[in-house]
């Protein structure tokens, strides 16, 4: 054991001695005995500074804009309070039958924090405040966004709770669909985790962050095409026995529910998508902005689970179409801001056995301010 330690120490000292010799080769001493760098050492330091300069230049290029169209941010940091009202609806169908589920509208509040490109936060349900102890019935949502003038990246994590209600049922064979409206149902769980990235073509004149992250201000009305790509992992679980029992409890005596067995599924699927869309910023008054954008996505979805009976390899039947719409009204005077926005998503999944259409969105109202002014704007803020 001692021998092994001595050998290790000897190897360590040898390495240090070799490093010291390499460093001394690039150093000389002046008449006072102070080490000075040789030409080779100066060149190495210059190359290092040059590499840092290239990285800094590349980063700055992502925020390069035309000042006559876009006012750059005057501060380093942003803090914001937001109130969110959510909407969600699932329509599951098979062989001509369909069941629609949605929870009651939920109001959430929470803080958000931004630094340059990064903007993230967390909201919680004010009706069931449980921030330190997430129960199984609590819906969870986390978001992190990175915005620059050229590109944007959105990471999101969503998990539904167990507070759905049956909104609409179409079973056929003469059943009165109104019998089932508003029945509480806890047998469905949906989750989605994913990342989306997009590129803004007219990034020098059009600012998407001005509408949705408030990091810049749009001065002149302008629009831009956008293209993007994304990847998501989705889970969709339905308790078929509970659904059958819940619907049967509302049937008139002597009648029974006949639900297609294809709705009995627990499925996970991956979603690869490419999207194209257009957005427009309308500056209708000083410091005021209205934005509208729409993107259509072509998504290739592959699943695995209890009902994963797909063909192996590429299949056009796995191609689905999704969409997203965004709208915003913002007031921003570069010191503080306030506004509201609405975001609506559609997510469609079709197989030979069943279909699942998910529509979800949110309405947001927020107010925030900036702090730690940048050096170039300090004189104007005094």
C-alpha cells in the first residue's frame, strides 16, 4: 500500500516537473530576475484572446438588429409576475365513437426571471396551493425559454392532474349523449416533455422577443417568416374499466354501455416535427405592440405501448399535422412593461386503432420591470 502511494507521488511530481520545464521554455528573466514572456508565449496568449473574441463576436451576432426598427434591452435582468388561465381539451375516438375530456379552467400565478436570452419561471394553482408537496392530482408545468433576435428555444414539461370531466360523448346506437356531460373522471393522464427551436429570417427588423419575452422593443411595424424543428415525448393513459363504469352509472335501467375496446390503451409516443409560419408585429402607438403569429407543423410520430401495433420503418400513416398560434398586446417603455398574451396548441395523433386530438392553450396577463442598467445606457437613466 505504502509502495503504491510512493509510486503515485513520484509520478505526480514528475508530471509537475515536466509542466514546469515546458513553461520555462517560453519564459526569460530580465535583469531583475522577473520572468517575462518570449515571443512564443505572447503568440499563444494572443491566440487565446483571439479565440475569446471570436466567441464573443458570434454571440453578439445572434442579437444583431437594426436600431431604427428594434430598441435593444437597456438592462441586464428582468423580473415579472404573471397570472395564467389555462384551457385544455382531449378528444379520443375509435370506430365512430368518441369521448371528450377537459378539466375546469385553472388560474395560476407565479414569478418569472429573465437574463439576456434566458427566460423561465413557474406557476402554481391558486385554488390548490401546494407548492412544496406535489400531490398526484396536482397539474405541473415548467417552462424555460431562450430568446435571441435570430433564434428561439423553448423547453417545456407538462403533467395533467386527475381532475378531468367528461364533456361530450358520442357512442351511437341511440344513446342520449347529454346523459354524460360534466361527469368527473380521474382515469386519464397525459404528459408531454419537449423542446422546440425556431429561426427568424427577418431578425434584423422583426423582434419576436419584443412580444413574448419583453427583452426588446419593436419601434416600427414589421413581420417575418419563421422555420423550426422540435422533439417531444408524450404519454397518454386511459383507464378503460373506469371509463366504462363511469358511463354505465348514468345509463337508464336496462341499458348498457358498449365502448369500443380500442380505447383501452396506455401509449407513449415520440414526435419529430418541422414547422413553418409567419409572425407580424404591429406598432399601433408609442411603446405599444400587437403581435400575431401562426405556425403549421408536419410531425412524424412513432409509438410504443399496449396498443403499439404500428408497422416497422417509415410509414406515411405516422405523419400528422399540428399547429400553434400566438397573440400578444404589450406596453413597454424600456423601464417596465405590462401586457397579455394568448397561446393555442393543437396536437393530433392518429393510428389504425384510435385517434387522440389534444387542444390546449393559455391566456396570460403580466407586469414586470428591469434592473441593473447596462453601462451604455447609464447616463440616460440618471
